[in-house]
DNA sequence: AGATATATTTTTACATTGTCAAGATTTAAT
DNA sequence: ATTAAATCTTGACAATGTAAAAATATATCT
C-alpha cells in the first residue's frame, strides 16, 4: 500500500485528459450536436468504448468539457474587465458584456454546449462549481453598480440580455439588416440604463 | 366499428395533418430531443417511413411544427396585449413580456424547438413567415414606445431580455433561491427602463 | 524473480435513430 | 375494366450510445 513514485501512464497515456482535449477540439471544428462519443474517441485515437472507463457516459464527458468552457469563459470576462479603459464599475460591466458576446460568437459550439440543451449533458460537480464561478463574477460586477440588495435581480437582467442576444444570433434569428457591432453596443447601453434607472 | 365514413381519400386519411398534430402532441409530452420521426409516426399509427411522402425529412416536419408554434405564440402575445389593464404602450409591452415568459414556461419543448438549435430543423417558408409575424408584433409594440427610428434596436433589446431569461430558466441556470414571479416582474421593469432611458 | 490481481482498452453485440429503395395497396384517370 | 398515380409498408443501411465479454498491459504480492 505504499504509494511510492509518481503514477506512470497506462496503455495509452493519460487518456482522460486527451478525451477532454479532443472534445474541446471537436467543439471548435463542428456543430455541437455532431460532437458524439465516437467522434471524440476517434479524435483521441482509441476505440469507441474506451471512454467508458474514464467517463460513465457521454453526458459526463460533455459535462466536464463544458466545465472547462466555463473556466475559459470566466477568464475572458475577468481579463476584459481588468482591461477596461476607465475602471469605473459601469465601464467594467460593459467590457464584460462585450467579452461575453465575443466569447459566444467565437466559441459558438462550446457556448451552445455550456448554455444550451445538448441533452445528454450531466451537471457534473466540476461543471456546477465552474458555472457558479462565472455567475459570481458577473454578480460582483453588478453589485458594484446597484448594491448588494438588488444585485441578484440586476445580474439576472444583465445575464438575460447578453445571453438572449447571443443565442438569438447563434440561431440565426436576428434580422441581418441590422449591422452587428453597432447593434450590440446599443443593446449594452440599454441594458446598463435599465440597471441604473429602476 | 368501421361503418359510416366521411370522405377518406387515401389509405390513412389526411396523414399530413395528423403528423403535424402528433408532432405537437409529442412536444407537449416529452423533451424536444426525444421527438423523433419514428416517434411521431408511431403516434400517428403509421409505419416509420410513411412521413416521407409528406415531408422530405424530419427537419421539414419539425419546421412545420415550429411554424405552428409561432402562430400560437403570436396569438398569445396579441391576446395579452389586448387584455392589458391600462392600454398604454408600456402596459401593452409589459403584458406581452409576461405572456412571452409564460408561453416559454408552459410550452417548454415547443419553445425550445422554435428558438433552440434542434439541429435537423429546416427553415421552411411557413416557418419564416410565421416567425417574422411574431417579430413584427413585438416590433410594433416597441415602436409605440420609442418611435420607429430606434425601434429595431429596442425590439431586439426587449426580445433578448425575455428570450434570455426564458432559456436560462429552461436550462436550469437560474439560481433557485430567487422566487420566480417577483423576479420576472423586476426584470421586465428594468427592461422597460432601459428602453425609455437611453 | 514469478504469480496473481487490477486497470485499461478492444471487440462484439444490441437497440435506437434518419433515410433510402423496393414492394404492396389503395385511389384516380382513361 | 385497365392502367397510371399516389400512398403506405417492409426491409435494409450507416450512424449513435451503451453494455458485456475478451484481450492486454500494468501493478502488487510473496
């Protein structure tokens, strides 16, 4: 029972890690509903049943991939806020909003996995904590503007706005006659105005 | 039990209509991703390949079902606006917002089909016109508040808010410690405030 | 060390799914 | 009535996720 030296890799190496990487890679190259268990196994160079020992089901694998997505996501939001030109709470929140929209656009499949209803996805513990961390970040930024009493409702308002716009765009429901960038900025301003004038 | 029959033109009757009805029925009883072509055929009492002659693919069938969803949806919004206590533009818009949230909640699977990324869904002509009709309705309500110049951006703001909240709730991402009804009302108020103070 | 146990991967297999190609059968046309 | 067309069923195929059994590599123990 003496656990002596560092754990040596098994047959294939650290397959669990590679499966997660393959999942993220697949999300970058194909729509979310095409990211199947067998596709991920294929990319990792193993048989279609190999993941079974590391993830009890596809849903668990996707859950872990989504958790990683949330971590990247939270990092992007934090970086944007810290890089905001004027470091006022309003400026920081707007920066986060822009980063949010940019993330959803540049990581469409991952975003759809994280927020959509890809339906064999399991709410893994890692996923719960990672998504809660992202939410906390937004909550903090909003608290700096409206105070802690109204923070929850206000944060939900902010989140709904940017999430709603993101999903509408991703599903192609936004009439294309509206130029994208200007429109987003306009929406963020309304969102902020709603926060402050209520 | 098969005696007096009305004009039954074909083998089974008007199968196309029954398939659409079966699709809507299925959406009321199971999650959207379980609504398969074979499930719909089963409910209509025909073989799994029978739909082929009426719909070239599952995507087309789902598209038509979604179109019907949009028609019901637009009807609910219109009824709510016309039944608003105070018939001011603001009151009408708030009523529509509440109806929107209620529809998404009471018709979860249909809503997810209409707005989500159920991915073999085809943008059928009927679907395009029906969804555009719903959008026009919202646009009209918003125009009455902000004028036609800013209407498009404002309508997108409104839509994003209610759509974002709906999808967040449907995907179980709204922290449950917030009581639902009060929260929704709070969000609608912020949404309206953002419209007017910008 | 050699023997045995455990962990990992592959191979098969099965029930689903959507779509296609032939048949079969009912309705319409001539 | 015969023929043509439209409609439905049957059977097949390639995918999918999952499960069990077989194979293989690694770890543990004496």
